[in-house]
C-alpha cells in the first residue's frame, strides 16, 4: 500500500442536524472527542491479496462491499468525519473519470453497406485510399435524427486493407463474437435458450438441451434487405455433435413475411438445403463450413434467416454456429474493423480528438494466440488491458512526450461484449493507466462510499463576502457570539457558504457533499465545520 496523505485531528464540533446549534450544545455537553483522519491510498498487490481479489476488483459493487471492513482494520480508532480516498485497479481496466464514463455510455452507429462511397458496388467498407473521417460526419447527419449539442456517437466501420478485387462481398455477417449479433432468441418449449459462448479459437452462438428433455428454440436474424441485390448466397460455419443422424432436429429457414418481435409461427418459412454438414457424431465439435447456398429465389426481397433447434426425449444435439454470412456479387478483399467517436458540436458532427478506439488489427498486433487480445479481438478478466496497452501505445506513438494524454477505448468480454476504456498518460516516459478513485467517509459507525469534498475557507473567500466592518472579510472569520452586533447565525453562515461554494465549484452534480471548515470567534478563535449537500441547486445542511 502506498500512503499519499495522512492527516489526523481531534474534532469536537460538527453541524449535522437541522439546527446546528443543537449539535454544538450536544457536543459540548458530551465532551466527547472524535479522532478524525484523512488518508489517500494507492492499493498494491499485497492489498488485493488481503482483500481476496486477484490483481484488482471486478465491479464497483465489490469495491463498495470489501473496502469498508478493510479500512476499519487499518484505522480502527478513526471515527465520524474521517475520509479515505482509494486508488485501485479494475480488472476490466475501466476508469471512473467522467469523460471516460461518457464515452463508455455513448450510443453506437454501425455503418450499413449503403453508407460506404462504393456501397452501390456492394463494397462493405471504405477503400484503402478513402479517409473515413471525410465521410462519416455527413453519414451521421443523414442517419441520426434530431441530435442535440454535445451528443456523442461511437461510429464503427470497416476499411479494406491491401488488394481489392471484384468477386463476392460479405453483404451480411453474423459473427456471434461475444453476443448473439442482434438475433432474436425465442424459446418455444423447454428451459434451454440460445446464448453466446466461446472455446479455444471460436466464439459462437450455442444451444444444447442435454438432460432437459423436449426443447424447441429459434434464433432469428434482424431483417436483411436484399431488395437491390441479385444472386445472393448463404454460408454457415457450424458444429453439431450428438445429433446422431437426426438432421431434422436442426434447420436453417428463410422468411419474407416475418416481422421482428411478431409471432414467428404466423410467418411462412422455407428450409434451406445444406449439403456440407458436420459429422454430427458424439463429442465431434469440429466446425464445418458449408457450401454457398443459392438465395436467388429471394432476389429483390427483404428476408429473415432463422436457426431452428429441436430436442426430443431421446436426442438432444448441441448446435454451435461460429458465423453465418450472406454473400453478393461485389467487392472482395480483407477488411479491418475500426471505430471513431464523433460529437455533435455547433450544428455538425466532428471527430473527437484525444480518443482512440482499438481496431481489429490493433488487437492482432498484441498477439493472436490463445490468451492474447487478438484471439477474440477483445480483453477479459484474464487478458487485462493494462498488461498490453502501455506497450501498444509506446509502439503506436514512439514520439509521445511527458504528460501526453490519450483515452483508449476497447471491447471487453464479461459474459457479453461491451465497450470500456481508460485514460493513459505518459509518466516518466511510460504510458500509464489512470486508476479509478472512490472516496469513503466514516459516518460514526461504519465506512461508507462518500463523495464529500473537504474544503477550508481561504482569505480570498472571506474577502469575497465583504471586507468592511461587520462582514466576514474584516477579521477573516465569523463572529458567533450571540447578542453582538456582528453575530452570524448558522443560517447566515450557511448562506455565506453557498456563495463561496457556488462560485468556486460551478457545475457540481446534484447530491455533491462538502465538509466546510471555517474560522469563528466565540470569545476565542476556533475552527468549526459545516456539512452540506447540493439539493435543488443550493447547499443545505446534511
């Protein structure tokens, strides 16, 4: 544990009730001294071992659950009003900086094939010589209705790398990498459902009703628009162990009259005939890529593709779909999946500076073997971002200067895939992740998460309230002697505190707390504290 700041004091007077003077009288009567400490800690591997977490926390709730008892063990005599600022690591590398959280929560827009400059030729990405940033602002303008100032969009797209030729273009692809690729899962019978899974080199959609008896489940694609396409074809990479020749238990279907979310039994479904199939034998999880299945019967139509699974009392196959793709005549070539954050500013969409979204090639550059980011193009609890990104950034920008900053956003898998990120800063010549910070306060009984900011009035604060005789700036304190000409009641001191805090800390969020220390004269010079919270735009007593 690295201890940054350690302050301890004895505090006898604290305002906490609706009438602060009652608190003062009670504290005087009780004559009870409270030991108050303030500390700022950076947790180390030894701390994580003591806490029973391996290398960092998995969730913020875990931080809030484990740290109170840990702080009690470290500082058993500290009491009400004590504070602890904790720097720690999250296994997902996520920072709780507001600017990073805002990017994490941003909406996404995935470019459709028709958005690309050569989309009319069935290109599924920007050409190597096209700058995506020259096009995306206009694409968002045409596709995002009624944006508001400051809105942020993560725009994801593909760009061809290397040679581009005329051939077959991947017009639509369901990759099932960490999720169900937007497919609709419908359970008709039994307790099993489709879900996203992974093993070895593969991420896939999976279902198995082993041990569950009769089951029927559908996995239905979003609408796929083939109205401007001809001679499309379908291809699937799949494994189907334990089917034992009962191939009618799994089927690939196509409908032209189904609507997402409606009754799938009311639609008409055509079964595709696929000749190249897996062996279906027990424990044979080898994937087999099918032939191209002709979809020309659906020229000019919009379709849905469905994967229908059935299990009986005697046979419960496992069905794993690595990917499914619809190909059309068009542009063929290798693509790199990329992303850029755009913000709506002064009436137009502009690429955000200081933010970098990892591409497929970036993940691959950090390793493609098992246990590395390029295996599935993401990080997870065992493939920790901080173990890879500092080296990656040093290679990407070898001329970075001390204190240069960059927010790096990436995909993270934890049951499902989501976007997370962190701020990286060059410190002593090395890119360093920003550790998240949570503040805890002691409420007199326990340590609790607390956003309280401790603030001490300065001479400038007193002066800002007036320097003439009778005002706080004349003696740089508040006169709390009742009956005197310059007496300041708790209510008037609260009003002065509002003036100072609203001026010094504009834009604070509702619920922000302050513990304000200020000088008083009660016949002798003292330091008092008032605890306030922002409510309805003004600070009120806690």
